[in-house]
């Protein structure tokens, strides 16, 4: 039995932490079961014991030692795999535990308390699984299941963005007309040619092989099937990591996610894949999967991760200000600072309850609509944008409260601050979030002059 499936009753007394931040308090029984809260409690203990002590090593320490970073990431990722996290949402008929979408987001939140980059790395496998489940591709799930449920750890990647425009895939008004990565039919194969930017983890297959990581499962690629794109000419294609014709740039050096995601350019130089590796098989299914499961649920996962990061910052700051004494009184008990903590917690709590509510709504499409519908996309966008604003506020206020200590590497606040920003920006960013919220209210509308 996987460790993730070993149920523990949630702690009700808040021992070992802040009661309001215990899973039994923060996860609402309106959206999940007691058993699911027990899973979150068990996983939280694992995160605190096995991941939190190595946060600095995930970047190779202050001097960014890439050898230490890679070794740490692979080792902790293997621990997560052994715990059962990587296959958590794989349906039971394929050998997984088939845990609910709510548990998926709890995993995102609790794991992001330790490292939002590591949570994203796990999320790439969840992303791939969810798209294949939504497409009804039991044949592909059966093909990939041995890697997902086996003893070895594997990683995966989604390739979406292109150099021509950062949020072109996310903009429904463009209808994929600006995409230049093309998958053309050739008998029993598709031949893919194009250029993707920023996907991760990406690079030569051997970069993802070590004593702790078996390898890379490949790339789930958004591509058009005809020049000019259009909603009826877009799909998602699986490209094995060692496929002939793949070419990569060197990894980009970034402000955050320094080593947890190796982001590169990928050139598809007439990469040939079997026809069965096109994930969508029905007319219009490709755009539904992209709008609903790649972009929409991707934003929802981002909301949970940003919430977890914000909570970790709040905990760190509360611990520090308990021991910072001002005129004989702990700093956090002074009214000005107490009010600031209240505002930080309030935003985190609202962020959590909203993303949980939207997650519950996803399971009731007959009432709330399909994930690709405009009203659901508006809710996904509201969840991510509010969580992003919360993370920005919480990290800034924590650093302000802690002063030089918050600014210092040792406190971890500066890393949380560097890491949250990309989650606020990807999949269209905060501005696209707001556009999609308005589209849900009174759309659809297109760019001026676009016919």
C-alpha cells in the first residue's frame, strides 16, 4: 500500500503548529471528506519531515552548486514518488489510487509550502494524466501506467508557449492562428516541425537519468495540424523524450525555480511520432482539452500552489516575530503587527476556500459547465489571480516585518518571493486572468479588427 493511502485521523488540537493552519481546520468539509483531510494531514507531516530541511539544497545552496541541486531534486522527487504522490490521480483501473481533484489540489498546496518548483514538477505528470483521462485515452494510460506505478521515478513536460507570443495559446480570440508548431499527417504517423519556448523540465534525455530518477516520459505538445490554425486544427501530441529530431537550447538561468525546472527552447525538426500519440481523437476535442484542462485546470493548480507558498511565508514570519522582542513584548503581539498578520491570513484563507470551491464545481459540469466553458475559465482565472495577489502581498509584508532577517538568504523568505512570481505569470498571466474573467461575465469578444 502506498504511504499516501495510509489514513491518519486529522489532528484537532493544532499541536505542533498553528491550529488555524492545520488541515482539520483549513480544509472545508463542504468540499472534501474526512478521509481526504486525513490524507492531507499525513502528507503535511511528510513534507515537514522529508522536504522542508532541504529547501536551500534544491538550489544548490547560496552559491548555486548545480551538482548539489540536481542530486537534491532527484532524491526528493524519488521520495515523493515512493510516497505515491506522482501517481495520486491515476485511475484505479490503471493501478493508481484514483484520488479526487480536491486531493490533487491539497497535494499542490502542502507540497508548495516546501517548494513550489518541486510541486510544479510533480504537477507535470498530473497534468499529462488528467488530459489523457479527459480524452478517454485508456489505451495510452495503459501504455504509460507501468512507468507511473512502478518502483522508478519518471518526470514529464508540457510544451505550450512559442517565441511569437507569450500568451497566444491562452487567448481564445486568436483561435491558435498564431501558432507555428505544426503536426502533419504522414500515413500512420504525425511529423512535427516547430519551436517551443520555456517548457520544463526539458533537455537531452540523459539529463533526467540518475540513481534517483529513471528518466523522462516525454513532451505533451500543443500543435496545429494545418497552417493558419483554427479551433478545429489544434491538438495535443505526445513526443517521447528520446525522439529523433529533438533539439534543445541550454537551460535558461532564472530568478526562481533555479533548478527544479530546466527550461529550454525545444526545436522539433521533423519529429516523427505514431498517430496514436495524438491525445485528442474527436473533432473539437483538442481545443476543449487545451482551454479546459491545460489552461483552466493549470491555473487552478497554480492557485493551490500559490496558497501553499503564502501559508509557508506566514508561518515563517509568525515564528520569527514570536522571538523578536520589542520593549518586553513579542513583536507579533503588538497591535500593528498583529493586524498585519490578520490581513495576511485572511487573504490566504479566502484564496484557499475559493480554489476549493471551484475544484468542487469542476466535478459537477451538469450544473456549473464544462472546464472549457467561459464561466468556468473565469473562475479558474479568479482563483489564480487572487492567489497570486495574495502571494505578492504576503511575501512583501513578511519581508517588511522581518526587515534584514527577511531579506537574508537564511530566512527562506527571499526564495519564496523569487519563486511565486512565475506562477502568477504563466498560462497567460494576471492580465490574461482578468480578460478571461470579463469574458465569463459578458464575452466572448475579440480583438478590434479581427474577423
